[in-house]
């Protein structure tokens, strides 16, 4: 998940057909055949002949791409179709092959077509020998019927602090984004949901001729995997959910959890930095470090700090809350900001989570520049019907949460385009299955904080959880973490740990992290 500026990265969004109030929250339980594609449709998927071709002349020859046709509306399987772009790298040892490992990088709004190539560099040989690695762009993303709302760069910026003076303009922004998305996409929007992407995954399974699929999903991909297992439990083989989204908090609660998780991370940072005052000189006690930080924020609000020509306000500094989940990076960033505030020359590379990109980024291959943002809001807004529709509800909660969580609370609870979105094609999925799954969680993950992973573990009753104590960053498997061994054993043998495990990360440093796509949209966690 993520909630960043359009250039920054964790979970993404939803869509609806009309600017009308959503219905009262209801829940679909979804292991029933009525919620899944019809049998005839499944037979049609299995009958599809996939035309595999080299994905790109510059890509490895083993990296192949094809297209699977799926219904836009699964209640009308013979109606309008979407082309879902899929890719593969075949198992390296055909005699050891077990099946396919579907991959998802997160989002919503992130493309996954290239995942087999870069994950092949990170996964162990024992996994690559057993599975065809299968990537895909989810519906509405990248090369799979990409959605666009025609949003300007400024309209894609979702990190907005609550202020009484600017709240009316925030409301206008949310109305504008929702209206543009509806105008551009119309009847397509209600069907850009996690449930329909899960159905697309099952269509991919059928088209590949597989009875079951194994799965590795990061961030939002954990929720997608959990929904698939809920809807198609008999077709889920070995599922790894890395940096997990709490399915009980979809979606407003998952955005708000960024603020909840930032406060203990900030407290940890103040203690860690105080113990290293000789190096950072930000304070000898946690209280002094805290005071240094908030004085810096107040100073930047009065007179923005300038780094490489960019003005950084106190709100910009608070919007970079995610940096405090990595104590060393946060200490270095605050040192540079303090130096710049005192008139010194700061190093821009030390404050990447706080400084806005100098130029608007480009999102997605062969997709509109706002594709990631448009897909994010499409999924997040249409997935659930529990978004408030009265702007005053957002105002009250933003004021409340700024007091509760000073670092990011008002950002997380401020109004979003979902306030003026229409309803999705069906209610959200209640996840409570017993499908065996392995959940991986860093203790200090900014996009899916630890309580999020614990919530996912509680909901997925057949799961085991590996917690990396002291672990920083978003995305674990393939990073060289202490959780890698357990994950590889599960994927290669099918045996989950007998009980939940905790392993310890090394002393915080600039650690290697899993390579995930550059964030293209706001999503859970900056």
C-alpha cells in the first residue's frame, strides 16, 4: 500500500460508474460458486490458445508474453472483454516442475508484467526450478486495458494536510478527481475491483491449464491473494503474502494505519538518535531529539527550507513520515534539513522521502501518465462501500487524528476522491478462510505497519507468520532477510512452520530491499 505523491511508492485503488452516494456497507463471503465466474466461462478460459511471444527484442528470450481475454463484467461473461497481459519465465528444471507461481508487486496501480524477469534475479534456484514465474498487469493497469482520468500532475498529489483554510479546496479536488474518472471511464469503473482481479487470476490459471496456482504477492498483492484464496480456496496451492494488508481495514482504515504506525516508529527514532548524539547532534535524549524535529517543522512552516531550489515546508517534512521507519535514513535526513535551515548546503540524496520530485514522473509502460493514480483510486474506492460521503466526517476525523498522531494523522484522515465516487459492482470480500498461507512482516514497515500484518494473520486462519524483529523496509522475500529460508522451504516442500516464528534483523543500516516497481500511484505507506 502507499499514500505518496505520484512519484513515490505499498496499496491502491478502485472505481465506480456514477457520482452517487454509496450504499450502506455489506459484505460478500465469496467461497460460493455464485460469486465466481460461471462454469461455462471457466471452460472458455481453458480453451483459449495462448500465443506466447518474446516480450521485447531487448528482453531475455526466455521472457515471453501473451494475452488472456476476460469479461469486463463477470455477471455478463459474453459481454465486453478485456485483454489481460501476462508473462512468464519457465521453470529451469522441467523434471522438477511443480506448477506456476503467480506474482504481484502491490499497488493498487502497479504493473506486474516484468516481475518474472527481475524476480528471477532474487529468487533461489530451488524455487525457479520448480515454478514457471507468471507476471501480469492487473485490469486497468499497464498493458491490461489501462485506465486514465486525464489528471494533471497536481491533481495526482494526495498527501494533503488538514487545514481549515484549505479544506474547501481539498473537497473541490476530490470532486474533480472523481468526476474526471467517471467522465473518462463510465461503465468500466465499477468493475476495476480486487474481486474481479482475483477472477482474472483464476482465468489465467485456467488458460495456463493448471488445476491450482501458487502465489507470491507483496503489499496490496497480499490482499489480492487473500481475496483469491477466499473466492477459490480449492485452487490455492502455496501462498506467500509479504508485507500484509489487514483485510478488515479495507480501505480507509489501511490509509489511517499509516499514521497510527508512524508514531511508534517516530518514538523509536528519537531514542535511537539520542543514543548517537555524538554523530548526529540532534539531542542527547529522546525528548531533545523530538524537540529538535518539531522546531524544524515549525521553522519550515514559517519560512520554507530551500534545498536545490525546492522549498520544503513543515507539512512537506511531516508528509515524509515513512522515513522514520528507517532510523538511520531518518537521522541523516533531519541532519540535512537542519543544515539547510541554518543556511548550509544540504545533500539532496539524504532527504529522498521528503523532497518532492523536480519534474512530473512518467507512469507505466505504454500507459497514460496518470494510470497508476487512476487505477489506485479506482480499486480503493470501488472495493468497499464504507467510505464516508459527508465532507464534515473527514474534517472531524482529520482534526481528531492530527491530535492523536501529530506526524501524519491529518494527512491520513483527510478527504479523498472516494467521498464522491460511485459504488462498485459488488460489496467487499470478508476474508476468514483457512487456506494455508505464509505471511511475512517486518517490524518496522512504513506501508503495511506491523499491526496490519497481525490483522491479516488473524483473518487468514490457516496462516503462519514470520516476523522480522527490527526489520525495516517494505518487501521481504528475496532481500536476504532471515525470513528467506523459511519462505523457500515452504515454496519447495509445502510445509508451513509448526508455529509462528520471529527472527532478528541486523543493526539498522542502508539495507538491501526487494526490488519492486517504482510507485506509480498513491498507495498505503509512503
